C-alpha cells in the first residue's frame, strides 16, 4: 500500500534562505531545459505534411531527452559552481519534470487528449523539490535531516504507522510556510480487508445544492467554502491591485491573499476527508458516477463546480478506500437522473425540475435520490459482473 503524510516544518532563517535559493535555481534550470526542447522543436518541425518520393532532408539536430539533459548537469556544476549547493538527485529531477511536461504536450493521453503547451516558471512559481531516496533514520523524533539543508524541526501531528518505509521526501513552500511530504509504502497491508461485504453498498449522487445525496436518503448540504469567503478574498485582491508593482507593500498584500486562498482550500480539503471517512465507516462499497468534471467546469456553473471540488473529493474517497481495503466503483452517468429507479421508464426533465414523477408507476421522489438509487443499482451490477468473471 502506498500513502503519503504531510508535515509542517520550521526551518531557521538560514535554512529558509537555502530552500528559497534552491527553488529559484531549480526554476532557472527548468526554464533553460524547457527552452532547449522548444528550440529543437521549432528548428526541426516541418509545416508541410506531404513531400515528393525523392527529396532532400536536412540533417536533424540531436533531440534533447532525459538522458542527455541529465548528463549536462555535470558541466552545469563546473560552469556555475553555486549549483553544487543542491543535492545531485534533487537536481536530476528537473530533466524528468521537463520530459513529462513536454511529452504531455506532444503526445495524446489514453483518452486521445493533449495537454497545453508547457509554460516557463516565473519568480516564485516553482515551489517543490524532491529527494527520490530517503533513509528512515534521517527522520527521528521531531527532526528531519535534509541533505544540503541540515536538521529541520518538524511538527509531527501524527506518527508514521509501524511497518511503513519512507520512499521519497518532497519539500514544498506554501503561502503560510514550508512543508514536507513523505511518500510511504508497506507491501504487507492487504488490498481488501478480510470481512469485506460486497452487499454493503451505497450509491451517491454529487451536486451543487446538496454536496451528495446517498441512496439511503442521507444527504450533506454543499458547504460553499468559496462563496462564504468571497468578500474577504475580494478585499484582499483589491489591496493587491492598488499597491505599486514591485513594492514591499504589494508583496505583503500578495502573501495575505495567498493565505486567504490557502485557508479556503484547506477547509474544503478537510471537509472532503471527513465526508469520505463517514462514508467508508458505514459502507464497504461506494458507487459514484464517472463524471467529466473538466467538461462540466467549462459551463456557466464553473465557479460552483470548482467550489464543490468534486474531483478532489472522489480522489480522496478512492485513496482512503484503497488504504482501508474497501472499494469505490465508477459507473456510467448517462440517464441516472432521467431513468426511473422503480420501473426503469425514462422520464425526461430539465435541470430546474428537482422532483422525479414517473407516469408509469407513479413514483414520486427527489431527483437526486432517484439518481443515487440508479447509481447503486449500476454499482451492484458491476460488482456481480466482476465476481462472475473472476469465478470463471
């Protein structure tokens, strides 16, 4: 089982300077290697999609890739000795990040979609670096030893479970301070708990009025974290826009705005964790819709959808279910609101119509509850089909 724990760290003044300088140097190297890729692409691309059978091809330059960009780091330290203050493996993560970003732009993903053109990182936009290897004895008590930085105090709000080994450590600078994220692994943890009950299943339908409605008619109202703090955010944003660019007062206003946004994000994330925990404490299987959240976020309801954070909630729910030996099943969302949960008759209704009234079986209930019951039925069908395939 793979999981991650995040702790806040309290570096001293000198250590904060080292972390900030490291992030800035890594940012510059990221931009430089990304520019190498763009230069190669522009010099060797061809806008003509057809050519004669016999034609002359000019010599192509060597394509920058992970290995030759990684090998160039040795010369980098000779030309710029201040890069020796960065741990070698931390510096080697840069070519990997550049290759991932560049390949996502040129190649399709599994769904045939491409990512946007990678952007150069501005000052303060590169916020994380990773140690790909870490020894457990470097984290003892409330101290963690980071290479080239030293012993840093950690606020250990929860201990690392027994049996887990630390695989990687990432240092992140956020609006309210510095954090370390430990990636933990324990292969002895079972993927499914022994007393797993496949019949203890619930279907949930996420929404904007109610955050979710379950098939047992339990519901949680949408908290609307962003909407409730819009006035404070608007005031903080107004202060930033009124400050002179480059001034210390503007920098302070930007930090204050960043802390406000982080508070909203942390409150939303805490709500998602608590909601997922309540569901998994009660049920062994949770059936959800396989939503295209990116597509929905381009509609006129984009702000409310981003505020609800469905994508983050479903990701947290899946991770917690996997760690607990439980299951989350994604089903097709087509027709869950239109199909009658009692007789299966399709009843077309607009989004503003919040009650499901079936003319065939005269079933009348909440639109979201009807969808949740249909989701549960589809989840049960998917479980049975999976069990049959495994038995055969």
